[in-house]
């Protein structure tokens, strides 16, 4: 199978793009505002053109002509400049504009141009820098570093900032196993945001699946590669959050920017030709289509081969296995398992989308990890006083009701977390009973309505010393529960020191102080407490990865728990022992105690 994208070989540059239904495709080369078009030649479903010389540094895009009949899934408009789906670097960020969706409106001045890159030598492939049972640290790179006082101003808000010594020192203090970067490929704002004076601050609206966002990673692939190398030198892995479930071309009112104008059948369609929207974002990429799977697999290979990343987390992962319904035996799983590069990497599913049968927690391949929102909800409900010790024990012991029994030589597949980018921060969970999303411009209707949160008697910020003490105790108890649990754990950056988003539980459009991590005013006592928990856990990850053969639940007398103990009304204490470790959860005392073997 010949490669798509740009290939340099024998002193020539080959451009190839898939567009099976186009009448003609042109390669468009740009020198500033000057455009030169070259008609390409059809090669099956692809269009190909070779130019003499290595066209390194040249800016390019495509135009395609054919039928314009959106009701039939045909969006060919030669006025639209189209981004190469295989582009690896762009000259500027995407901008939202009505002209992107207007037939006949030329978009060359709007749409980013891809830049032909000099090929990098593949990194030497090493085993993934990742240990199951360890700590994944979820990071929004811009929000995480934008206000860091020790990071130079020119680096703040970029991928390169993550390799700064101050950042590395913080990650080491927390014994982070791997950072998980929220989307870093080029995205576009949702249409409703610019009129509100807002932007997409999270990146979950991609257009180019391989091109790093120029604002977030101005140094392109080389910057990411150097950052990964610096983290690896400290023993820290790098996972990328990939959004393969939809693209920023949105619904039928969205733009013609890339796939829509080249190969709209990459999107899933209902029998009547309408777009399927299992993502809530206007469209759904069709993973029953081999070409769509190939794009996703090639994107992952690119980041492994060029940058040495250790794995991927998949947003709304059931979409990868839809055809159209979810299939646990979907082709994508076998293709990843059979790939010599990807089979060595870590795969993590967010196991839900909003489509039919979209909640698939526990249904992904046995060698995949899965975000466990049941852990989040049930642990919050326990400390809120709404859940008993039986369910808490199930969550702490690896959620075997969801993932099955942990085999003696296996490992728990659960990624346990208390808070993530989506929803309340951990500090806001104990400070706000209700969401406060007014700044998002949707009359506080967006975001989760049920957060299993509480405010300790005061909604939001307070100087009441008693309330502040109660909230800190709650945070320590929640975090102690997380660090005591079986499986891999995840912490969202800043939750270790009381990060707040002022009660906003859907800060996707807040590229400002609402979402930027406040390093100057962090709770250092809480941070040091988390560092202590992390040190205890990292001292014996094996203990937290799977259940020990001598694992034992203990009653108040120190004996083995009986049925009566489990069913005792109002039980507020849970205690267990394994391999010399002793764990106690005391709800009345708002306390979690972890004792390592003496």
C-alpha cells in the first residue's frame, strides 16, 4: 500500500491524498499569498503528484472538484482549500469563519497550509515508559504552564514548557509514572464560541489528526520529540489523548476544511444520508471504513515513530468499535494488536459515548486500560454519605464487578480517578454543590448536572476556618482513597494542591484564569500530603496493581469481615491488610490511613 501524505525519495517529492469520488484534485503550492495549482493524477482512490527536488519548507494544500450535493454526502467545492489529512505541520492555527461552509467562497486566506517537513530519523523504539499501577497525570499543557513563575515567558503555554526543570521536579515529587496530554493536534473553535468572545481551550475539536497545534507546539514535531526525550530521561512516560471520534468540521452547517471536501465517507451516515452524531459534536468518524482506521493507525504510528510516545488515551472510545453498533471484536482492536509498533504501546479507553449502547465500561480488550467513572462516582458518594462500605470495597479492590476477577499473573485494567478535565476539579467537588458555568455563555445549562459534590455548608470560596479545614480533610480522605486503590490511578494536574475552576465544571472554552493552574496560591500542605501518598504507593506498585493472595478485609475487632459486618447499617469504617500493608478508611473521622510494612 503506497503511503499517503508527503514522501521524499530519490530527490523527488511525492504528494498523495485520498479522494475516491472527486472528478479532479489539485495540489496547491503557496509562496506567501501567491498560489500555484498542479493537477494531480488518479491512482485508484488516491490522487498523486510527484515534483522534482525535495520541496522542504514548501506550504501546500489541496482543492477538489466534483458534485456539490450535501444531502447526498458530496461536498466538492474547488473554492475550498483543503488541509492534507496527513499533514504533520501547519503554518498557523485554524480560525472559525462562516466562509468555511459557504459554497463558492474561497478559503485560501483562512485555512492553514501544511508545510513539507524534512524527515526525522525514527526514534529508537524502547519499551513503553509506563508501569501499570502507577500514577497517570492528566495535563492541559497550556493551562498547566501558563502561570508557572519559574517557566520563562516565551515557553509558557507550550509543549516545550513541560521539559523545564521546574516542571520535571514537580512531576518527580509526585512520582508520576506518565503524563497524559490533553489533545495537542490542531483544532478549531466550535462555531458558537467566537461570537461569545470565547475559544476552545481543551483541543477536543481536531481537524488535522497528525499536525501539532501551532500555538501549543510552535516547534512542531521536533519540539514534541525533545520534550518526550526529556521526560523519558526522568523515567516519565508520555501518553497522548487522541480524538478520533469526530472532527471539527462539525454538522451540515460546519466548514469544508479537510476530510469533508476530500472523502466525506470518512464520516458515519444513516441510511437516509444524514450524519450520525454519536459524539454530540455534529459528526462521527466511521471506523467501519478501512480508510478511516488507516488514518487513525497512521497517526498513532507517526507519534510513536517520530516522537517515541508511550501510548494513547482515546476520547469517546466506543466510536472506534462502532460499525454502527459497538463491537468488542471490532477490526481496530486486532489491527492495533498486530502492529509491531502499536502493540508495544499503552492503550487507554474512555469507554463511553452518547450513541446507542454507548456505555461500554469493562468491554474493551483485556490488554487495554479503561477510565473508570464508577470509581469516581462511588467514591465521591461514599464520602458524601450516600454509599456504603460494600460498594467502596468493590471499587478499591479493582472493580471486579466491571472488569472480572484479576488473574494471578494479570493486572487490574481500571484507571481509577476522582476528577478529570471534564467535570468539577477535586477541590470544587468539596466546595460546590452546583455547577457555576455562567461564563460559558449557555445560561449554566452545559456541563454535568449531577456531580456527587458537596460544599461543607458554604457554596464556593470562603475564609471560614472551620469550613476550610473540613474541605482539606475531605480532599485528603478522597486522595487517600485513590492512592490506596487497586489498579492504575489518575490525577488531573493541580488537583494535588487544590486547583479550582470557580465551580465551572465544563471549562472547555475558558482559556483564562478559570482554567489556568494557579501556582502562586497552591495549597502546599495538600501538595506535600499527596507527595507522601505517592511515595508510599510507588515504593511497591505491585501491591496496588493486583490483589495479593493474603488480602483480607478486617472488622473492628481485627478479625475477618463477616456478612453481618458488611451489612451493618451505618457502617463508616473499612479496613484491610495485604502483604504487610494496613489500610483504614474512617468516614466519621474524615481520614484514610496507609501503613507500609515495617
